[in-house]
């Protein structure tokens, strides 16, 4: 059984439903289950193998849920904004994959992509866009012209794994 990472509006915010937490006796809210792990933003958790992944989303419950689900197999760092992601990316730490929300306030996923393309050509190809379906005309044009993998919210862990596989380790590591 693969957990579904869902995003549903509730009182103006998001609630993530993760069946993995529910099965373990949690309340089903991804954020509540992850907070007990002492996870912090922009702090890497080293998995025993796998890729170095940066997760970028302005919804902390989504970034922490993804971190929790991936950290056993990958080294995971999270950022709560495009600005924070660019700071991490400019630090010189190479990432094999960047899971980035497309629509964020301030520096959005398109901005992260275009900045990486300009400052570190090739690194922008390692972005997997996460989208919630609310698109501006600029986003629609960008997605039509861009071949990067994307995940439509809600998505499953299996879909995340497939998107990571699609990037391919050789291509990601070659751009470091």
C-alpha cells in the first residue's frame, strides 16, 4: 500500500492525509505525525542510500510529510520558499533532485527554474514540479514548453518514486 499525499483546503489552510500515519494510530494529519520526529526545515536527514533531494513548498506539512516518507532511502533537505531553496542551491551542495512547488508566493517554481538555468545551467533539469492545478496563464505556457517531470497533487509515494526514476541518476550526477 502506497500512501497518498493529498492536499485539501480546510479553513484556509491545507491538511495532508497520509494513510501511513492513520494505520499507525496517528490522527491522519501528516504534519502531526512528522512533528514528533523533531524534523526541522533546511536540515538534511541522511538516508542510508539513494539520492540527495531538496523539497521546496510553502506548505510545511507537505514538505515534512515528503521528508518523512523519503528519508529512509534518501538524503532529504527541505525549504519553505523559493528564496530559501535558491540560498541552499547557491551554497554549492549538489542535489540529485529538486521537488519544487510551482505556485508559491514570492519566488515561485518558475523563478527557481529560470534562476538555476541562468546561474547553474543544467541543474534546472533536476526539478520535479509539484502542482495543485491552479494555474496562471504564465504557468500554463511554462508547463507546455517544459519537459521536466511533474506531480499533480494529490500524488502517491509511488508517483514520487517514478518521477525520481525518470530524472535518472546519471543525468543528475553529471551536472554536478
